[in-house]
C-alpha cells in the first residue's frame, strides 16, 4: 500500500494539487532514483553484516517501517503556505527521504525469502503468497485512494482552488491511515517471524559486493527485465488518472476512474491468487512469464485502439484492463521467484550467499523504474500542457476534456500505450536470450547448494 501510494500518486499530488511544475517533478523523481543507485546496494551490505539477538532482518525491517511511515505522512502533508520554490524543495527532500527509509525495510523483508527457504516449490510458494499479499495492498490503493481522498477532504472534486484544497487535506489524512496500518502490520511480522540460522557472511567491502553482484549474470538478466517491465507498467499507472480526467472526460470522469481501478485491482488480485496457480499446473514459470508479456502487449494495443476512438463507455476499457492487470499480477510474482533463484546460483558461482545484496537490486530497480516512468509521464504532461491550472484558464467547466486539444489527448494516449508496448517487447527478447535458469537447472543448483551446506556443517 505504501509503495503504490507513492508510485502512483506523488506526481499527481505535487503537480495537480500543490502546483509544482511537471518538469520539476520529473527531474526530482528521476534524481532520487539516481541517488538510490548508491544507497540501495549499500543498505543490502549493511543488512547482510548485521548481527543482533533479534537477527539481521527484523531490526532493520522495524526501523525502516517506522521512519518511512513518518516520511510518508510528511510527503503528503506539504505546507500550503510555501511559495513555488519552497514547495519544489519540499517535494525533493521528502521524496528522497522516503526512498532512503523505504529501502531500509524493503531489502530485509524480501531477503528473508531466499534466506529461510530451500530452492524449488517451498520458495516459489512463499514468494507467490508474499507477492499476492503485496498485490492485494497495491490493488487496495488503486481502488480506494481517490474515493478516500474525496471523503476525508470533505468536499467536491473539481478544478478550482477550493477543490484542490479538498484533495490536499484528503491526501494528508489518507497518508496517516496508511502509515498507521504500515507500522501495525510490520510489528505483527516482526513479532511472529522467527529467523532461522542463515549462512554467515565474511566481512567484505562494498566494492567486493558490487563485483560479486555484477558477476552473477542471472541476477543481472532478471534485474534488467524488471526495469523494462516496471517502467512500462508504471508509465501507465502514472498517466491513467490524467487519461480519465483530461481525455475520457465528462463530469463523471471521477466515477469512471474509480470503476476502472476497482475492476483492475480485483483482476490483479485474482491473477496472483487464482490465474497464476491455475497456469502453473500446466506450464513452467518461464512459459507463464512469456504468456504474461504477450497478454500485456496485446492489452496495451487494444487500449490505444479504444482510446483513439473517443469512446465514452468505461466498460469497454475493461477488455484491455483485464489483460494488462492480469499480466502485471503474474509478472510481479514471477520476477521475484526468478530473482530468488539467482541467490543459489550466485552462491555456487561466486562462493558467496548474497541474498540481501541481490534483493537490494530488486528494491533499487523497482524504484528506478518508477522514477524513469514518472519522469516520462511528467514530460508528457509538460509537453501536452495537462494540468488543473492550464485547463481552468482555458475553460471554467469541470468537464476537463472539453478544454484539452485533440493533439494533447493523442500525445497522452501514445505515451501510456505505445511506450509500454516497446518496453515489454524488449523485455521479452532480453529475457529469452539471457535468463538460463530453467526449473530443472534450479532444482539441480538447489541440490548442490544443500550438499555444500551439509559439508560445511560437517
């Protein structure tokens, strides 16, 4: 819930609600991810070297959660009295701090999976469960955010200053609720998870860690695929709100947006909990990965076709939504499984077990993808002059689509559909030629790692 709130709404909050320029937000979001290029792997090293009576994962999980919850609230509670330069600086500082503190809890959380499980079905089942629950959280945010913002803000959404104040107050209160839930569920995790003994890591330098990571060719294969896939998906998630507000149009755009997200969120949950297990009975994980990519590509093509017809029936958009959200749910499970499998592979190849460092790359690349996607989305909004201020100046009606030029609408449609198609197609080609860990190979490696650990214990 925390990650999706930031990934999908921080651009909208600071640009449409608080008035920061789209170009400035694009630079801020991308710059924060460049900073994470150094921060995330270092945090992975810190977690790997941590030794306490509570283990090496849970202390950082709790510390990171509490600090990130506080920063989340601050990020969505920007002081309205700040001038243009002040609010831009506030956005930059809080977003960078959010990324740093999120890293502190996300790396140890996902690192527990390869640390506590053997390769194969045990790891795959736990990963599927964890990713399914993450998908539920993402879907909840997708469905309820704007409904909650509207209700908590206590007003009617529109284009004037009073309506923007409703959204400002609503986002602040909504972030409080999510922050409290975040802390509560993490405390529940820390209390109930019992860390098993994991392989101790010898003291090493950050440079050696980076070298070991780069030498794991299968980790790098998965990491680059994750970047391409998530960039494609996040471009759309950043722009879909603007599509409904400025392109789909009508005074009922808000209801249509909520209905679309409700359907998509439900499909994403089903894809993780039902569709993936069903397909898994007949196909390997690698084949399901390709099926999911083809589904998403077709879904984006249908979305572009429907959007270009100026149709106004939201139910027709359920067709591409089904394909895109289903694929997204399954891909999020699969990429985590693939990354976890590379931990055992790396141990055999480099004689090191670097689960925290490898999963720091997942944290980094997911945030990198969201930053790149937000930058692309922001540049699209800037180029097409899509904002509340621009629309209000052009037309004092709440039917935003009437005030938006047809060329701007087409630019928005192309950005949120054609670019994802290209990104997903490149991901498919890359993965096919670079990822070599079939199920048989994973089982073989897991057996070799088990035998290696048995010899070390003896």
